[in-house]
C-alpha cells in the first residue's frame, strides 16, 4: 500500500444530476471524486486499499444504501460512509448511524455541510489507515522473531526480571540478555515501555482483525 | 365527543362486492387515500433537482472564487442548473395536473350522495384503526356543482387525517364525526370532527401551507392540496378546535346557483 495514495471521495447516487453536481462541487474545492450510479457498481470497483470516504444515497433502487453499508461492514471495510437522505428518511438515517455510518446529511444539503463532513471523514480514514499500517508493521516485526525470542518477548511484557526468565527457561542470564537485546532491536523499540505498548496495541487489534487483514493483505 | 357513554351506532359493513365496486368507481379516490404517500414521493423527487442546483451553483461560486478560467466547465454547470430548474418545474406541473381537472368535469350533485359513496372506504379505514366513525347527514341540502372525485378526495383525506390523529387516544375514546349541514347563504358545509388532541397551536397558522406536517412520515401536502382543490371550487377549507379538544375541519361549498 502506498502511503501517499490520493484520497478519493466515492459518490454513490442513482440520480445523474445529483451525482455529477456533487462531483463538481467536490472538485471545485480540490477534492477528487469518483461517481457510481448504483451500489453494485461501487462494490464491483471497490478497492479496500484505496483511501477516501463514501457519500452514499440511502434510497436507491435494487440495492439501497443501507444494504451496501451492511455488505461493506461484512467485508470489514473501514472506509467512512456519509449517508445522504431525503425528506422523511430519518428512521433510515438512524439505522445507518447505528450500523457505524460516519454521518448523514439531508437533501438538499448546504454545500459547506457536505464539504465539512467529507473533510472530517477523510481525516478519520487517514488516521484509521495510519494506525492499521503501524500495527501491520509491528506485527511483521513480531513475526520475524525466533520462537525463543518470542518466549522472551512474552516474559518481558509480563515484567519478569532477567534472573527469573533465565530460571524459567533454563538458560544463563547472559543468554537472556542477548535475546532481550535482539528482541528490542528487531521490534524497533527503544524502551521496555514502548515495547509493552506495541504488544498491547497488537492484542487490541484482534478485535478489528478483519479490518487489519483487509489492509495487510 | 360529547356523548362518550353512548355506544357507537352499529355500522353496516360493506360486502366485498360493494367494496370492490366502490374501489373501481373511485380509482382516483383510492389514489387519494394515499395522497400523503404520493406527496412524499413527489417531495423526494423534487429534492433531487434542488440538491443538484444547489451543488452546481456552489461549485460555480467556488470555481470563480479560485480564479478558474475553465469557462466551459462553468458554463456546463450553469446549463445544468437551468436543466434542473426545468426538471423541478416539470415535477410541479405534474403535481398540478394531479389536482386540477377541467371545469367540465364538474356536475351538479348532492353532497350526501358523495359522502354515501365514500362511506365504505372511510369506514374500512376507521375500523382498521379502531375508530368509531359516525355520519350525521342533514337532509335536503342545496345541491352543489363539483368535480365529484376531487371533493371526495378532500373529504377522505380529512377523514384519514382525523383517524390518524387518534393514534394517541385510547381506543374507547376514538371518535370521528363526518357531518353535512347547511351553511350561511345557502352554502353547504361538510365537517370532519375528531376526539384527538387537536392541532398544535404552534402550527395552526401554517396548517394549510405545503410541507407542514405533524406526521413522522407525512410530506405535509395533503391539506395544501385539499385547500387548493376546494378554492378552485370557490369554496373554503378551514380549521377550528373542536369543543372537546379535538380538531374540526370545515369544508364549505357554494350551492349550485351561487358557484361558478
């Protein structure tokens, strides 16, 4: 994944005029947008690696915006979704928010409201992706450890002193010290505190494992 | 209602055949029963060109503010604004055609006859919501000249509103009265009175304005359309609080000689 991939705004709306006017509006403030006439068309072209956000019409024939959101959720997508709703669609908007939508807007919307939300969604996406990348990096490093080094890492993060580790593993303290230094070096950690934080972050990311896999593939 | 202790008068259920015949006769009216839904659809449709117009206009503004010299792009957006404005106008024209029929469709008729015809639909609707609907029809009223379907649409819409207004009321106190009576100057009045909470005083002034609604899913066009129909008949449609706290809508129509 290229770190500097240009973020895109994906506009999904079945109405041609709404689609192209939204695209032009985004373009006029320097935000590149790509439009899709249906939820299916978006899904067919969906690239999890591509940073950005989705501006999604809630009410579309065939697959609705809510259904698309569900499919994206099932795929563990992290891309923020801003829903566009019409008059009387508030119950749908509430449902979308409950399912993790980033925000929603009622049609017709004030341009500034849309632009503000899009900017915030892109920022959120950027932070999310940076965090996931960082986790992927740490995981890669941990995977590069030898079995013995992993044992040492495990004991280190539990705060065991070298003497105890040496006794537990049946090796000399000197050997433990050498392994310790290798673990710190391979993990790229400059302090024990930093190392512990890295491992904790990794353990937490098990909850968002699918999102992680999506990026780390 | 003023007679809460009195049991609801027995109403004859229309037979399925009668209902079918009624529905066929009133194809337009059955459409009216869903006037609110239709209006919501139209509101949704109008939102599309309006959204596009707002976005195109703002995009032009941004482009010009940034000193863009891409006049082709700006002109294209301006042409789109024109096209979307026309599209919105077309939707409104369709809406108008929906409520306006030529005067030639007007015939001299008896208001009670109109009410008798829509009674079946109104009763079915009321019963489905556990509402007692009572008809109080004054005899020997002056005749009126109306587009029958349109006026039936208005009356049914008022009954539907009344029925829906009773949702928050316990079933045993859900009453709607549909009354015909002589009005001043030989006019004819049709009143729809419910035992609901009445109209929120905060919106009484705007009650007949388009897009004013108290319903979660309503578009707020039913009363606006109804009033334009009635005014096209040189009549009036007014609201006043009912005695017991409910709502009362009065439709007044000129008698056959006094109207158009």
